[in-house]
C-alpha cells in the first residue's frame, strides 16, 4: 500500500482536531484538538519522509514533538490560571472582550 | 556511520547569540537573586545591555557583511542585509518595549501582576502586592521573544520557521496573561490568543508538511526549486503554500485571521501590547516576505489573488470597525488590522521594491505604535478618593487631554497623524513607498482602495485628536483622570516621537539603508 | 535673497512651535510674536519680490533646493521650492493679508483665554499655505495642502465649547479628505505614467502622454481643487466652517486657503492644456458654482454664511477663468488677488459688526449701523463696490475681464459660460447689496441690550488698509496689463481671442445687470422694512402668499422664479450634498456596528472564521491555480 | 510500500478514538481516547520505518503530554461533564461543515497528486536520527532549548505560588484552634463511651451526655444520626424502636 494513504489519514485527523476546536467548549478538549492537529502534521511529515526515502521528515517530527510538549505546558498553565480566576474552563465563559 | 561536526558560521549569528544568551543568563538571575527589587534592576540593565549590544553587533555585521551575506548550515538560516535590517528593527522595538516593561507609575506600580499564580482579587494577590513581589520573569521572556523574532526574520527553512514561530509566540502568550489590573480580561485575552495561535501554527505546520511532501525539501531554496520543476504535485504545493501563508497572515493580523487581535491587544498589559503590536507585525511581515520571495515566488500569480482579497478585506474591516470603537486599545487594534491590509498591498505582485519599502513601513508603524501605547500607559483613572487606578482607555476620558498635558497629547496626536499617513510624519513616507511599490507592479486598483481606506481611517484618528485638543474636560470629571509620570515611559514617548518626525522629514538615510537591504541572498525572484 | 525664501516658511513655523511650547508664560505677549513672524515673512517676501522684479522675465523662475526628501532607485524626491511670479503673487497675498489679519486678531481675540494658541495656529496656517504655493513638486505641495487642512481644522474648531462647531470642523475634515483623495490619486497616476512628481519632470513628460492619461490626472486634480476651494459638489463645508472665529474666515475661507484649488489648476496648466475635456469640466464647474453660490447667498440671513456663499461664487469665477485656458489663467489669479483684498476686508467688517453687536450674526437683527460704525460702513462699502464690479474699484478690473474671456470660444460654449458669468454678476450685485443694505441701512432692528459701537483701532486699521486695496489695487495692477505681463512667464502668453459679442457690449450689459440687481436690493431691503424673522419660504407657502408679488411686476418676474430657484437649490444643497456626506458617514458607522458583531467574544467563533477563511482560500487558490 | 492490514488497523486505532474529541461528554474519556490515538500514531511511525520516533512518541505523548493533560483535568475537576448542546447559533453546523470541508479538500488534493514512493527506506534508527539531528539541524536543537526554558518559566509564572505567609509551627496551629473556640484536644470519636461504636452514634461525655459535634456534619444533614437523647431513651425503653423517628 502506498504511504500516501497515511497522509490522507493525517488530513482526516487534522480535520477532526480542527472540528474539536470549533465545537468543544471545554478548553482542555479544544486544546487536545490542537494537539491532534500537530500530531496529524507529524504523521504527514513521517509519511512523506518515507516516500522521499530520506530522514528529514522524521527529524522535523522530533522538533514538532518537542515544541508541542512545550506548548502544552504553557497552554495548560494559562488554562489553570483562568480556572483559578473563574472556577471554570469553559471557553464560552470568558467573553467580555468583544465588539 | 560517521559524524563530522557541522561547520557553523557563528559570526553572523552574533546578535542572535547575544540576545538568546542574555535570556539564559536572565533566567539564572531569576533563580539566584532573591530580592525582587534587585532582580528587577539587574534584569533591566541586563536586557538593555543585551539588546543594545545586539543592535550594535547587527550594525557591525551590516558594515562588515561579506558580499551579499552568509548562508548558515546549508540553508537553515540566511544572514543578509534584509535580515539584518529587520533584526535591528526588532531590537529597537525590543529595547523600547523593555523600557516600557520596566516603567512604573508614580505610586511605584508595575504594569504586571505581582504574582501570576494568584487568583484575581484573592488574599494572595493582596499579600503579594503588599510584599512587593514582582514578576521579573517578564524580562527574560521578552528577551526570548525578541530572539525568536530575530530568528523568524532570518530563517530560510520551513521547519526552522515553525520553531522560531513558537520561540517568540510562547513567551508572548504568557506575557499577555500577566496584567496587573483587569486580570480577568488579561486571562481571557491570553487564552484566546494562545488557542488561536496554536491553531494557526498547526495550520502552518501542516502546510509546511505538504510543501515538504511535494518538493522533498524544507529549505526555501529547495522548495523554490521543487516548485519550478513540479510535475503532478501542483495541488499539494498550492495547498501547502496557502496554509503556510495563512499561518503567517495570522501573526500579521489580516482578515479573516485577525480575530485575536482586538481581544489580545485589549487584554494584554499595555507595555506588552506595545511590544507585540510593533514587533510581531514586523517579524511576521519579514518572514512572509522571505517565504514569498525565496520559496514561493513561483506561485506569485496563483497567490496574488489571496493577497488582493485579504488586503482589501483587512483595510475595510479594520477601518470600518475602528470607526465605531470607543475603547482606545481596541481602536488601535482595529487600526492595526487596517495596517495589516496596507502592508499586504505591497505584496501584490511581489515587486522588488517591496523588499525595501516594507521595512520602512514597519519601522514607521512600529514606532508610532510603541509611542501611542506608551502614551496610553500615562493616562490613568483616578478614584473618588484620589487613588490612581488603571489606564483610562475609554475615548471620552481623553477629552481635554491637550490642556492637561500638551506634550503628551501632542505626541499622541503625532502618532495618530503618522497612522493616518499625514505628510511630514513617518507614516506618510511609509505609505508612500509601500503604495508606490504596489503601483510599480501594476496593482493600482488595490492602491486605490488603500488610499480611500486610509482617508476614511484618518477620521477616527482625527476624532481622538479633536477630543484631546478641541474638547473640554466634561463638567465634574476634572479629577477623574490622572496624568501619570514614569521617566521610562516618557523616554519611550519622546524617542518614538522624535523618530517618527525625523523619519517623516528626513527619511533619506534610513530609506537608502533599506534600499541596500532590498536584495535577498537566496531570492527566487527579488 | 531668493535662496532664502525658505525663511518664509521657517519663520512662521518656528513661531508656531514657540507659541505652542512656550506655555502660559507667553500668554501676555505671545500674540505679538505671531504678528512679528507674519510681518517678518512679509518683509522677506517683499525683498524677494523686489529682487525678482529686477530680473528679466525669463529668469524669474528660481528653484531652491532644500534637501533630498525621499531618495530611491527610480524615484528621487527632493524637497525644493519654486519661486516664480505665480508663487510670489501668492506669497505677497498670503503674507500681506495674513499680517493684517494677525493684527486685527490681536484685538478681536482679546478676551479669549487661548489667544496664544490661536496665534500659533494662525502662524502654522501661514507656514503651511506658503509651503503649498512655494513647493516645487506635487508631493511637497501635498504636504502644504494637508498642513493648511490641519490648521484650518484646528481653527474652525477653535471655539469648541459649542457642539455645532466641532461638527462643522468634522464636516470640513470629511469633505476635504475627499478632495485629498483626488490629489493623492492624481499623484499616483502621475507617478505611474511619468515616474516623477516634481513640476519640472511632470510637465516635461506631458507632451508624450496620451490625452486619456492627462484627462484622468486633470479630473483628479479637479476633485482636489473642488474639495479645497468649495466648488460643486464639495462645497457644503464652507458655510459650516463659518463657525470659526471671523479672522479665520477672512484669512482662510476668503483670501487664501480656499483659493488653493485655483492655484492648483493654474499651476497644472500644462496638464490641462493637454486635456481639453478636463479643462472644459473645470470651466463648467466654475460656472455652475458661481451661480449656485450666488443663489445660496440670496437665501442666507447669517452675515458670515452669506459672505461664505459669495466666496464660493467668486471662486467659481476664478475656476471658470482657469478653465478657459491661457486666456483666463492670468485673470483667474488677478481676480483671486483682488478678491483676497475685498473679501477679507468685508469679513473683517462683518467681524467688526459682530464685535459691536454682541456676536449677533443674523442680518435681520442689524440695520442702520452706518451711523454707529462709520469706519466699518465705509470700508465695507468699498469692498461692496469692489465685489459688485463698479468701476474703477478693484473687482471691476478683474471680473469684467473674466466675463469677457468667458465669451471667447466656439459653438455654444461661450454663450453658456459667458451667460452664466453675466447673470452671476447681476445676482452678485443683488445679494451683496442685500447684505450691505440689511446691515448698514434701513431701520435699526437690534434689541435694547445691544449697543453698536465702532471697533478699536487695531481692528479698523487693517480694515482701512484692505479697503484701500479693494479700491485701488485693481486699477494699479490692470494699468498697462502689468499683472498679466508679470504672470506671463508662468501662464504663457495668450493670443487675445475675440469674444462672440463686442467687449463694449459685454461691459455695458454687465454694468446694467449690476445696477439692476443693486436697485432691486435697495427697493426691497434698503428702502422697505425688513421682517425680523425670515418669511417661511417653502414652495407651497410662497404660492399661498401671493400678495408678496402683487405690487410690482418687477418683483413678480424677477423675484418669484428667483426665490423658487434659490430655495430649491439651497434645499437641494442641504438635502443632497450634505445628505450624501451624512449618509456616507452613517453608512460607515452602520457597517461598523454590524461588522463588530462578528467579533462576538467567543473564541470558537474566531476559530470558525479562520477555518472558513482557510477553506475558501484553499478552494479558490487550488481550483483556480489548476 | 507498507503493509495494508497494518494501515487499516492504525486507521481504525486513530480515527475512531479521535472522534471522541467531538462526541464524548467527559473530558477524561477524551483524554484516554487521545492516548489511544497517540499509540496508534506511534504504530504508524514504526510502520513508516521510523521506529525511534515511534518509541519517542509513546514516551513523550502517552507518557508525558497526555499525563499532563490528565493531571490538569484532575486539578480542575475530573467529573466535569460538558453539555454538548450548542450555545452559539449556527456554530455547530457551520463548524462541522467547515471542518468536514477542510478535511475533504485536503483528501481530494492528496488524491489528485501523483507522488512516487522511493524504494530506499529511510533509516529511522537512533544513530541515523542522532547524526541528522546534530548535523544540519543542530541550531534548531539549540533553539528548542529556549522553547523548553520558556515553557518552564511560563508555567512557573502562571501557576507557582511562592510561600507568602510564614510556615506555622505546631504551637501556632494549636493557638489558632483555641482562639476560634474549637476543642483544645482532639475531638472525641463518635461511639465512644457507648455501647455502639457506629459512626452515627454520638460520643458520650464522662457524665454520659452525648457530645453532638462528635458526629460528622454530613450525616447530620442527611438525618442519618442518632441523637444522644433519643438513643438513651431507646436504651431505657426497649419498646421504642429506633426506626420510629
């Protein structure tokens, strides 16, 4: 089977991740959606790397992994800060900035 | 397998190394200096020395540049005059931003919360304030952000682009959340900025993956080569290119990827807004320039549509919504969206002249932005008992400011006129060179829209000027506003005001310097 | 000295900066600094003028290079001044009239707490206006153009304690921005076609350009001129701008800034020469505005607004002349100069009347002021005679020439333009006489609290000087075609065309019409009683109040259609043009209100906007790119 | 070329749990499903000849990142259920449509592309990865260090509370307790000095009176306690049953 199918899989996961950001009110779940998008990109990179027969795509995936982990730390930090202030992590709740 | 140590041209990276190295040292300072006050002083001095030193190093690099520049590590990074120009620009914004970060009100209050972890209004917060705690981590965070932005302007590899994007984004997300007052808004702004920022960087990354898949390379030069020799992968290339560009347009704040701007600008502590508004836009513009000219130049025709539509949408939406804003920071945020549109006008058709016009435009815009927000930090509300509260950002509160503080109001008027592009200010020359770049590539309908939009935009800038100079303080409100005095913030106001005037009246030297920078070392087109 | 002309701009500018920065310390003597700066500029101008007069006419254009402003590969923009007879004329007008008005303002603004600031703005205005006329490129002209806009904006809104004044300032700003867009676009076109913006290069490149290109540029310049000079359809701001202090109206809205449009057209003569369609449009707009302004002038009871309408109308004459080509350029500028004198004088007179009448502006509350304010009456009367075009006063020499020139040409054009100019003269005579008689003659209609008195010498002396100018300047400059010859290096030598009617016939017809208009005005407003409240004048009520017209055939024939036309046009002006401005502003605000709702504060909606945008972009780019 | 069966297993292992992101109500369930997705992705990496990356994926993602998510979920209340009813008008349908459209476009774009697959397999073993990482990409690695520093500092700034009040000694704790009028000594246990030692029976003081606050407040609120008086009465009068209350 052609590895390009993994890219198709990656695209589907990417779309699911995006949908999670659009639809879920829970900040943590929405954030997991973003993580899924990053991982989908990783899958695409690795699949392309396999198709090109070289390792660069994999290396990039390593970087993305690291960056994503760092992003999770900062993101969860912000979510906790919001939670401490408002006792909720609903994304609908903080909507004072608008217009 | 054998490993040979890679050859790295360290010398051209000196400015970058200074800034990032200083940030590491600053983290150590955080750990080892206990007293908040000493820490703050040390951090301020360290940051300023590093930023000014780095700017000096960049200038030395510029002067001693070997030929057109240096490609570091097989195309990961390119140091040429273009990137040095942007680096200097970002270092200037970084220096001014650091001054604002450190500025305090007359009562000795910083712009940042004393304790980021405390809940707003909690006893911990009060206690931390009483104990004089300070989040001096803002200085190393700002240094990392500056370093990331400098990288962002010089990288010539998609994966490095993504990493650099995160390097400067993460500290900004944190900084936005650290306001001292109106912390709910600050948190909200940070959460929105973070979530949408992560979302957009995922989009950028997916696009980069597509480009890698289609061309087999992540370096700009490799992508450009892959585009010109592509067979059967056009759709993949186009989709990838669009997603990368969208990721960058998000940072520039262009419609429809703009929605974070007003909320983050309003929620963030004003010094952060100033720094973010000036530097992020510059860095993102630089990165977009390089991506477009060095990697995606072959898609010029296909992508021009995107730039046209996004530019027009940004100019119109930014202008029209700014007209009805009553909150000052929000109004400036929408004006920044309109300016994103003006910036993109110069991208239409990718003329060579844009490479020298845009650095100037961003310099003029960034200086005026820093100045305007610095002025905002100086105008504060006062409670009935006479204690000084947060910044007065409702438009009505600025009525009669010209009489209370002619200098401050005059400087603000100057910045606003520069935003509006009135002659003898930097903004006029900036718009002039940017629009003439667009005209030179035949995009005159776009320039027509831009001219009309900037004419309409002048209305809300001038409205504020009228409010400041031609309106009296409302009856009974004489004591509701306090003009604060912070030497550091005043320095920023003075410096930016002088520069905005100088760049408007004698832009010659700077323009010709950028003229030199208008050539990319690894340009497919420019 | 010609190389030192930059001092003309620098001195008032420095004085403005000084006055703004000096703070309260300078409140007591700051205005004299302003007067001094303006006088100094006049002296510099005078010396330069004398030096220029000593040169041969072909050497009189002198370029002063200041510095390189915007350097660039293809585009190199220098900031430089062009000192030639045309700009020198303006320099003299601006500095001389400007200085007189400065002096007048010292007394007029005496009781104003921010007099120092007022003088700073006045100086700023003078500097910007001089930059406008001395610039050697369109770009630098634009700097001055925006500068006078800004200064006038500050000055109109100077008395900001009344809300309508701020509104007026806003309106002036909006309309002027429309004009500015015209100038910016004209520059953009020049830059695209010629790659240059300085007068020399642009005019040198004109012969190679196509007529279509020149027409486009010309029309854009015309939009700019209309905005600044209050010509149809961008005239609406001028009346409202009268909210500003009266010296401002005299300086900016009569003598100098509003004539910048005429200057722009005359300066751009080579472009218009290559674009006959644009040139004809200029003339047509001028002709239309001169009638429109006159009709509006008939309907106004506010003395300043009536004068503003008159200004509009007189600038219409200048535009008409400027649209006639080389035969008209010199007369346009000539009329501009004489008008600068007599209209500024009359505005100062109006200010003097207001000064004596507790700021009353309604002419229906005046009357019989000639006894109370003799100097004002005499000086105003000289201005009145001048604007009527009564020989040998100034207006006669300039206006008559324009009317005569309007009759030159082929086909119907001379009949239309000439006819308009001729009728305009009659209308002018009517409404200016109405104004004059209502103010100074007839019965006193003021209330007991008002004690009209003559103004102090600081105010009357400038009025007297301007009145002397109104009386004799035309004669002096017209003798031996001095002024036309003086301008010839710039405007080119015009072959004297033959009007379609003999010149003598035109002159007699003009004078007859003027006499008729003045006589009707005397009958109605001088000899008869003037009602203290304006008669309601909607079309229906006029028809119902037939008795107004019964007593004389004269009135029936002349008045009824006239009133109808006047009221209709004034109404159309208010409803359509003002309405269009307001509607545009409203539309913008509404759009903004609707659009801001999309920023609903929900981060998920923001993400949705991004995704939808992304999907559309991918769809179009990928589908379109394949 | 890759194993077809393997692909379909991985596809099922990733897409189905990923859908929980859209439809599961409890955040914990979502997190656990995402762990599964990550494992599936690791398997995919191994299949695509990136074994080392696969291992790292498991260690970093399932082992660290997702655990962090779980920790935070527990911090904010693991029980949180989300009402899936949409609050923003049109958001659900436009959102689903947009996301589906995005996915469909991306898939169709890939379907349109012809990309050859190289015969040579990239070597994804640790040594090859290490050499690549520290050769061309060494600067990226170094810069990544700053990303991690920022993350650590950022998290500390946002969540770490330094000791603001001095630590209380045992003596101070005791004093505080006495000051607010609490028992100077330990609370008596319920059921003490009685024939029952059940939790719902108050303790008796030396005089035989029941000590009311020895019973958990929760039980009192639920009316599941036995009041001392009644209890004694029941003792004295065997005819009265406890259940009569």
